[in-house]
């Protein structure tokens, strides 16, 4: 039997998996939407959902929110933060947002920088909204379609390199986005504007070579060297003892912003501003 290209590459299970909640939907269709949303947004972590979003499901069932808004609540949830935000680098978090919310990989360093600036200036919710409220999301999914992997097909405005990059982020439905290193998967190729090697899920590098895609031998990426200054009011927050509160500032590389942001809030500090140097 001759395998299709999608089968050979291990992506047949996720290509063209478009699921829309149309008017006069059935309960069975609604349940399919719930499952598809959890699978795409959380990946293998969906097995731990277990009724956490019962209230949001009820709101979608009653027509109080759209599929787009349902997806938005998932990405802003503490569940999503615990899986993909708190323990990951800033760039890795952005990679996963592209994968989960737009169904593709970031194309170049400018897209990473754009979302880094949004997070630095406006915070977590604004970063999530920048995908959900974007014209790209609207054109691709609208209000009633669950996000899916678009990057494996030709899409308007898509750069060819996006196909290769998505393979690096997608390692099959059985793979967890929390597995392995918390470091970015695309950092070197994005920083140096190089394509990624296509290595299909659960297959060997030899197969990738058979597709005509060789390994890239290049020097380590320098990454993005931008720095940010975080101004903080610290001291006496959350305590019963009167302590003089002081203003402090920290100069932090952009890929450590997320970690520093969390540290400050865990100590009870209040961030006044985050500005590029």
C-alpha cells in the first residue's frame, strides 16, 4: 500500500482537522468541540483537565460565549500557566502560544520580539489577547472554529519556512509540550534566519535525509541581546509588620523576563513599569 505524504510524515491525524460549532448544533457536536479544544490547546496535558472548565463549558453551551472566547479562557487559565508559562523560558512560551493559538510556528525573530514587547509592556493577558484578537486568528478560525494545525498546509501569507518550523514544535499527539528541555526549540534557526530540518515524529534522521533535507551545521545562535529595566515597589507587601517600601529596578535580558516577573510577584512586589534599555 502506498502511503500518502501526510502518513509518511506522521501528520495525517492532524491535517485538515477543522471543527466548527455551527448554529443548531447537537450535544455530540459540542462535546467534539470541547475535546478538540482541549487537545489542541493543552496537547497531552488534556488528560488532566477533568472538569476544571465545567463553568466555561456551560457558558458555551448556553451561548454566553463563542468558541473563540472559550479558547481565550483556556489560554488565560491557571491550568495553562502552570503547564506552559511558569516553568518555561519567555521564547519557549511564545513558541507554544503560536502553536496552540494560531496553529503554526513563528516565522522569524521579529515575531518573537513583537510578542516579547507585548508581554513586557502589558502583561500575560495582553500577550494571549494578541493572538486571539488578531486579524490572522479571525481569518483562520473566526468565532466558531477550534484552532487546528494550519502550518502543515499552504495558507495565505505563510512563509515556506513555517512548514519546517512546525515540525520542530509538533512531535506527534503522544508527545508532551512539557517534555524535555524548557528552552526554545527554534531559537537558533530564528536568530540566524535558517530553516529547520524536517524530522517526522517517531522516525529517524535517515528518513529526513531521504526527503532531501540535510542537517544544518552552523555556529551557536547569539539570540536576542535586548535588555529591559523592570521598576518595582518592594517591601512590606503582604505582611502585618510595618516595613518601609522601597523602589528598586532590575536590568534583565528579554528571555529572563518571565522568570523575573514571577519572582517579583512571589515576593509580594508590585511592578510599576517594564521598559527596553
